């Protein structure tokens, strides 16, 4: 995963000034691989609260919005939709 993601992102990030990655990363930012990936590309997470509740006693923040321009966004967060008991919806508003 890491090598392929790194190669693809390197290819596309050089063509654009602003970029955003979002989805279920299956790892939170404490994961060394994801943390290193974010550090290399200067990515910041807009989501800071738990999004996944597979383990109610230890929820995780694996649904992320990563960007190199966090100041271009406002009101980022999570929302309980009631559609699933495991994941919350992530959202952000572009300024």
C-alpha cells in the first residue's frame, strides 16, 4: 500500500498546487507509515475526533481528510447519520 500510494501521489502532486485526500485509511495518524506519508507531502488532517466505533471502548480516527492547504477549509468534523453503527460521516467546507 505505502509504496504504491507514495509513487502515485508523487506523480500527481507535482502537477497541482492544492490537493486533498479523503476516505477510510484503515489507520489513524499515530500509524508510523501514514504519519511518515503525511510528513513527506506536508499533509494535515482536518478530522481530529473519532470516526470509527468498531471497538466502542477504543474508537479510532481512520476516516480522514488530508490536505496540504488546511486553511482553505472551515468547519471540518464528523456527523452521526444513523445509517451505520460503525462509522461517522466526515465533512469539511471549502472557504
